[in-house]
């Protein structure tokens, strides 16, 4: 169910500044802002720990290496 809310012109201006593209809705902007405060899932936490371990153990490629492999 959709609803209407009232916001000040000042808040509207701030939300406009947060848009990634002109046609982005205020709902999308608000969801993006909320996402920054949400807890990471357990799967994401595990993936981050694994990535940190891989990095420490030298299992990564630099941007230059990837570009060379792709011929970019």
C-alpha cells in the first residue's frame, strides 16, 4: 500500500542531492540511505572475512593484472 508523506522543502532539496540519477524516486533514495544503517547478513560477514583472509594470503589480482588478462 502506497502512502503520501509531507516533507519540508529543505529535506526535499537534501534528498535531491542524494539522487544518483535525475529520474530516481525519493523512495529509492530513502531505501539507499536506510541500507547504510542495516545489519549485514551472516553470509555477507562470512564473505568479507574470507576476502580479508584471501588478501592477507596474497590471493588477489591487481587492477593492472585484470586489465592485462582482459586485454583492456
